[in-house]
């Protein structure tokens, strides 16, 4: 492998810069301020940690974007922030219809819906979202396992992007 191929290794430019190695092309020849050190660092450089970091960061973004597009974008954030309260109130009410359920009471009153029916609907939506989010988390973690187990740059770069399940 020639030095130009080494320089193109993912993350190697930053690795050399961090070691205060600078390069330039003079009459078509690549020159370094410390060629021996540059060659030594380039030969020993392992791009896998850099590739893994890049892939994992993109995986998190892709998974979040998928879940947001599929579910979360359909609700305002303040409402999403009430989901745990809605669930707690629904469970409390179904266990004891005299329980204090401030969020469930507000929803029921404003919507003009039967409190028990609304509580059951909240539980149903919670269960559906739990299955959906669990599947997405499992898929993200499966891909992360592939990233962790990849042994070459080619293997890592061949791992498919997160597309949801």
C-alpha cells in the first residue's frame, strides 16, 4: 500500500494531525514534515474504532428519526410528556375507581369520554407503543452488535443502515 492509500484511510488524517504530522504535495510527490513518523503511524493505524464510532452515531440518529417519523411526530412534545402520567392514572383507576387520577380526569372531562373506556384505551396504546419501541430498540441493538463484531473496514461499511422493523 502506498502512502496516498494510507492517507485515505478513515480517520488517518486526524490521527496524523494529532501527532503534528503535516503533509503536502510537491511536484506530484507527497511530502511530510516527519516522513518516518508518518509512515510508522500510518502503518500502525487502525481505522476500525473510528468507523465504529461513526456507524454507531449514525445508527442512533437513524433509529431516533425512524421512531419520530413513525409515531412521535404525530403528537406535540408536551402531550408525549404526559404519557407516563396517563398510564399511571389509567392503571390506578382500573385498580380502584376512587383513585386520584388528575390527568385521566382532565382528559376524560375535556373529551367528554367515559373514564373507564379512556383508561382502557390508554393501556392499549401503551402496550402497542411498548411492542413497537421494543422492536425498534432490538433492531438498533442488533445492528450495534454487528458493528461491534465487524473485523474489517469492509465488513463494517457493508452493515445496512437502520430502517426500522
